[in-house]
C-alpha cells in the first residue's frame, strides 16, 4: 500500500464496527483469567499452539484475552499492521519486542535521542542482564547508522519523532538500511498516532506507549506491540514467547477503557496539533528558540510533511530552549503556579499542557556526555500542548511568563 492511500481514521472506524456479545454497541469486557474448552481433546492442541485466538480459542489470560485481543486488532487497523497485542506499559512493549527479536550476543542500533527509559533499557539493562548490546547513533545520520551495523545486528530502533529533540526519522531510508542488512526496523510511534503510519514506510514492528496520546486522560498505563501475525504468535509462544513468559499483558478492563477512547483520538490529535502550531509560530516570530516540526525552518520539516497522513497536523509536542536549567525551572514555575498555563509533569498527550525539563527528568538516565551528544541541553523544556481553555489565554500566559524570565 502506498502512502497517501491509507486513511487511519477510516481503518479504525471499520475495525470498531463490531458488536458486544449480547448486541451492545460496545465490546464486552472478558474478565476471565482462564477459558473452558468444549472437549478434552482440544486442550493439548491449545498448549501445542495448534489452536489460537485467531480461531476463537483462548487458553489463559496471560496468553490471550478476548478484550485485549480486540484492542490489539483495533490498534493494528490504526497502524496498518496484520495484528497486535497490548501490554501493561509502553516500556514492556519495547522490552518484549527487543527480547523476541534478539538473543544473547546480538546487537541493536538505536537512535541517540530517545526516551530515557528506553535508553536505559537498551544501553544498561539488556547488556547486563541479557548480553544484548546497543550502539547509539544520531537518528538522522544514515551513514553512521549503516556503519554501526555488525553481523550480529538484529534490530534498528528509532522513534518517529525523537524524545525530546523532535528529530524526524526518515522511515523509508531507515527501513532500507535495516532490511539490506537482514535486520528488523522497530519504530516507537508514541508521539505520532494517526499522524504517521510507520508500516507504510517499511517498519516491521510498531510499538506504542498507550499511556500518552492514545489514552489521552493520563489515568492508565499501557502499551502495544503491532506487527505481523507470525511475530505476535512468536511473542505468545508457550516455550519462547517474551510476552507470554515475562507476563506483561494488559488487564482487560484497561483494554476496554482504551478502546472507548480510540474513536475521538483523531479529533484530539488534530486539536493538539492546531494549538501547538499556533503557539510555535508565535514563539518563532518573537525569536524564541522553539523547535516544532510544523515550522518551515525545522531541519526535517519537508520530510515530516511527506510522511504525514492528511488532516491531523504536525503533532502536539514542541520544545523551548531557555539556555539554562535555572531559567527553565523559573519558566515552568511561573507557567504552572502563577499563570495556570499547564502542569509540571512528565508524560504527554493529556488534555492539559504538560511541561518538563527533559535533561533533569525524562532524559535523566543519560549521562552528561550522552545528553550533549543527543542535543538535550539543561534549559530544554518539552511541552505537550493541551487543548483546554482559550488558546488566546494560553498564549498570553506563555508570553507573559517568557517576558518575566527574560528569555532573550
């Protein structure tokens, strides 16, 4: 399928056109931890993997649950993959995907500017606990990425839009590099649901922290792994499946909650994007050091535009660099406690604006040298722009706080 012919909103709507067990307009919540079989002879087939959820045969809640399985299919429709399954968190989705694709002694190439928890997982935890090494390279330097591959490289890992530097990954070029060396391209699309569909550009596995934009209310934790049927079945293999044996499956009640929020995901993302573009444009006009992929001067603005699905904008994330940690802290203090612009909190995709100084929060797992190489300065403030209140009131608050900290 060529980019431009896929409509994620339409695909999701089609996947949602199902009925509950008793004819309800919403799917049912299957709260059972275990599932009966109608004939004793079917039990060995289930444990041998000859029957699975695709055939309507369920074994145990840690393996497949019907409600979680349905949400996985809905998200797969959104991301144009064959199937998917949901996890207890976004980092669980990343960890199980990497562990399924890599064995002891294997190697990962990853973008240097990624979420701090993912950086710690790849750079510290997996080498120590599983003997899986990672080389971190600037995500936009394709020559360096290609040079980092070894004969044991199994995965190229990137974020569609890097956290927090907002670099745009050239997914088609990265897929070509990975596939040319027999590796798998894994893309974290947490920042860009509905905006970008990585599978259209060659991504093999797409992961999400559902905690963020997909959920939208900052009230539950969840993740998803999306890809081919073969890969998801491998994740759920009773002998070697990382998701099955490590057990980070999503609770069905939470799966239901997430599913109920999917129909208005595109509406929320479009409004996040509209407001972020307005604020970023005005900041740029003032001369503030703002980064937003919707600004024409962003280094990968044209690339982002080419990869976007139509009608959703450029996303709800932007950054402001105040130059120093002290000035960044002062700005956020003013914005939260005096001007009521937003909240100082990690995470993103919430109805209210969330702000954090990345170097001392969501990227604090990186060393000072790693922060420098990733382009994450101590004064960098990441903002997930919300959609509550009047956008003009929010702009006046932001403008006043910037003047108070003396940003020039």
